[in-house]
C-alpha cells in the first residue's frame, strides 16, 4: 500500500516520456528522432523491435552498411516461421539506436519476439496497418486531392514545412488510430510495449525517456503507459521464451533496396528507397537533380533516345508541378510526373504505378520501368566482417571447400562415383534451400531414369548479397546441409497436404539430397494423402516416381526401400479402386488417366512377387479382374476400356484382341479405345504380328468418308504412342499387305498440308453442299464468264 501511495499520478508519471510516432523508413521521421534524442539526451531510448535481440545490440551496431535486417526464426514440429526487421540508413529505428547509443542512453527493443503468435501471419515486423485505417486516410486523400497515402505522406511531412513536424505527426496518427480497430495481435504487442515504457519511466528517476514506435501504436501506448499495470509492473519485463518443444533465434542478414521497395511487393514503409536515401542525404532538390540524371542515364544505356532538350524539359516540368502543387521543393511524384510528361510521348495502357501501391504490372511502358528502377535503386547492404553467422553458413563453406565446389563454371558429376554422389547431394541440398547460383542443366528426372551423371552450372559470385542472405536465412532450418535440407523437405511435405503429386516430388528431391531416410514424415504424409486422394492422374504420377525409386535407384540408395514399398502398395490399391468407379460416355482420351493405368501396370509387373522373392506381394489376379470388368463395361469411357483391355492382356489374359477391336469399331470411339490399348500394351500389339494391324486396316478401309473424318484425329493421337521406329515397322506391314513397293518412311513424312486441315475442309465442303441442296440451290447454274464480268 505504501508503494502504491508513493506512485505518481498517471499524468505526472508521463511527464518525462516523449513519444515519437513514426512511419517506418521515413527520412522526415528519422530527422525528428535524431533531433529529439540529441536535444533531450534521455536516460532510455525504447524502440519498436524484437525484445529478444536487445542483448545483441552491440552486434547490430558493429558498423554495417545498410540496408540490413534482423532475421528471426522459430521451428516447431510442423514448420519454420520467419520474420524480418529491416533497416536502411534513414529508418527512424536505425537512427534511434545509433543516436541513443551516442548520447549514452540505455537503448532497448521493446516489442514481442517474432515467434510470438502476434506475428503468426507476418513476414515483416514493420508491415503497415493501412487496411485498418483506410477510412480515415480516405477522407484525407479526398481532402487533399491526392491518389494514395504515399503521395499524402510526402505532401504533409517529407516535403511539407519543417516547423511543427512533431505536432503534425501526432495529429495525423491520432486521427488514423482514433477510428481503427487494432485487433488482438496489436493489442498484445501494445500491452507488452507499455510495460517497458512504465518500467523505463520508473527507472529513469526523472530523466527523459524517448519511445520510438510506429505511429499507429503511439496513441494507444500513451494511454496504456499512463495506466498502472495489473500487478504494478515493478521492474523490467521478462522477455518471453519460445514454447517448449520449439526452437528459435535470429541473425543479421544483408538486405537490398529491391526488397525494401513497395513496387516490388514489400509490405510496408516507403516506396522508391533510392529516392528517399537521396532525400535523406542531399535534400529534396539534390535528390530530384540526381535522380533525373539517373533516369536519363538508364534510358540512354538501353538505347532509348533522350536529348538534352528532354532533360531540360523534365527539370522544367518538375519545377512547374512543384509550384503548382504548393510544395516548397520537388516531391517524389512531382519528379516522376515531370519525367513522364517530358519523356513519354505514347499513350499509356495502364495507370502510372505511383498513383497506386504494389508491383509494376505487365506491359508497363519501358521509360516508366526505368523511372521506377532508378528511384528503387540497386543498393545492397553489407554486414561487418565480425558479424556472427548461423552454423549452417560455416558448414556450407567447409563442405564446398572439401568437395571442390567453390569455383564458378560448368561441372559434371558422376553419380556412380562416391565423390560424385557426395557432390551431387550437396548441390541438391543447396538447391532445395534455394541458394542462388546453382542451375542443374541435366540429370535424372524420375526414379526410372537410368541417368548416371549430372551437369551443373555454378556461379559463386555474389555481387548483390543474395547468396549470403539466403544462406543465413536457411540457417533457420538446421546447422548442417543435410539437417536443413531434410527440414525444408518436411515443411514442403506438410504444405502439400493431400497433393500426392507434390508429395512424390518432395520424396524424389529427398532421394536426390540423400535425405530419404530422414524424410519419414514425407512418406507418412504421402501415405495419408493417398488414402484421401481422388485425383487419378496425380496418383499415377506419384506411383510412377516412387516405383522408379524403389526399383532402380541403387545409386541414390532408395532401391528396395520398405518405406517406398508401402507407398507403392497403397497407391496401387487406391488407383484400382478409383478406376473401377469411373463412368462416362465417349470423350477424347485422357492422357493423365492412361499414364496412371500404365503406372499400375508397371507396379503389378515388377512388384507382384512375394516379399521373400524381392517383391511386394501385389495381387495381380485381383487387378486382372478389375481390368476385365472395366474392358467389358459399356458405360466406361472408351480410352479407359481400351487401357483396361491392354492391362488385362499384359497380366496374362488371352482374350481375342481382334474381336475386341471390332467391338470398338465405331468412328467416334475407335481412336480413343486404341489410344488406351496402345498406352498399356503397345509391345503386345506388335507381337501379334500383322493380325491386329490387319483388322485395323480392314476397319479403317471400311469407313465412309464422313466416318473417317470423325475418326481421324483420335486415330492419329493413338498411333503417337508408338516411337518412330515402330511406326515405320507398322507402315512397312501395311505396304506389304497391299503389295506395294517403296520406302516405309514415305508414309510417315509430314504431308505438305496438315491432314486434319484437309479433313476439316472436306467436312465444311460437304456441309455447304447439303445446305445448298436443302435450299434448292444445288442445281442452279452459275453465270457465264461474260455475264459475271458484266455484273
């Protein structure tokens, strides 16, 4: 009670606390922050940022070249959550950290850690809350007659009068927050930040405290900090620890202006970072002059004509727009609009990108693209050499040196050699981690491929820092290449859900990475996905991949894998069940479905032996019964009936193929039925000698002209299942059967005119003839040449 009696009243308690609400990456706010800290020389500077990084501020202030970012991550059983806290040289938070340290203040981050549920849906800590205050800003946009909040911000703060900036910012943020719903996430963050503010004010003993946070939070923080906490909030708040069973951390990464720019999809802050960097360092006039020159240089480099008169016109128009809009100096959009007016003579097909927010749309005018690029800039941050890095970065460097992969250029690796296989696995692990500079030009694409070497193109140069940043960020997945790659594959598998084709692709990548034995979760997900899947082509693709790995890949170490074997059994059973339920009338052949039946055929051919004999014990007799029923069902699509008949033949059925073909001889179904047969039993067709082909020749020869036109497209597609040499053999058989001489290849040469086009023309001619006959015009003589000439 005595402590409570001595506690100052809320109004008195906040006398020493100065709140500076900012817009992230605003030069005007950065100047205000620096001036406020230098003037007040506070005891404490509190900054919106991850509280769990406060103990590593010395690392953040080593002397990096911004832009840089704090990369925070946490791992749980299902995924890796990631969040960035980016800084450029003119970010108010960056200035607060340096200015606070310079005046001897105790500098702290006061926001919740990135693993907290409040950041569950955020990749960026400094993402703007514009959607939540759209109504208030909408009224301001109408009042000031501007297109968007970026233009409004420049008008009010970046290019506006320098006097009274703090008061205008307070009024602006009070207005937009007064009508906005903060939501549970922001409420949790603000309650936590308010505890730090109360603790700092109590510890300051009457000395100033400066609080730098996003302006959206500032009105709420003022109110919360003026109210004692529920338990008195004595002492500094604890930094929350990640939940049990999870792991988290953070590292600094180099960032780039491209990643900061709203025109490339960045979530918050200011667009055109190069412009605001120039505005911060050179002022508005210097920024405008330098960037006009930059735009012209870029255009000339790309062979676009820009004369000295154009340059003068751009500067003149920019100055005119500045005065017309009541600005004391050129704003960003004054500069851009002046450049467009001077340099673009064509009609524009889309709105100028700076009149809205977001990335450039396709088809943007080349000059506009160069303007946006010039104002975006190409600056890339650099970390101080003493900056700590995650263990993965050091492990990758050691592995690349050990395996001789540290040089740029083409590389061929032999998968049959132990060192070659090691190199391949290291490269694939880097690939699945999305490390730039690696392109695989050739190699096995499925488990069935008997390709024993890979060709890669390696580029170890990293002029823009992307490779370094990607490696640091990949460190969130594990300390070694194998651990990190396996974690990424598990995450991809969890994201794929019931997409069995996607899961199979993940499993194949696991085999290439040498992580198949570490990716049991992927196999479990694939098995679960199979049980719920109804997409026959996707299941077929999955079965094809896994069967190939199980059968062939002794090189990759997956041949005979029990884990893959169980997936094959489940996938085969599921496909047979789904196929037997398919019904439908005549329709074009479904190639994905036929490939699925072919995958079932291969599984039955190569895995029906009992486990004691190296097989999986698949039930070929049961599958033959399914195939017979499908082949005989009149309400099954013709391509599936043909495929089922072919499957039964492959599995040992002795049904008369010629009789079956005659049963599917209708012109509307024959080609599709044959496509199914050829997809499943092409070799069996060839092994019958001329018998089946003779039946087909007889049937096609007996078709009427209209019937032939109907059947032709599907027949052509069906015979595409035969490779060129086998088509030549078929052509030779047809010539011999008709007693004709000449090279068989002559029948296979492309016609001067596409046969389908000829068929369509003949059909159109026939329809026109019928129409004329119906109208009684078929026998009306045409005009003589002389009469036609007179007419």
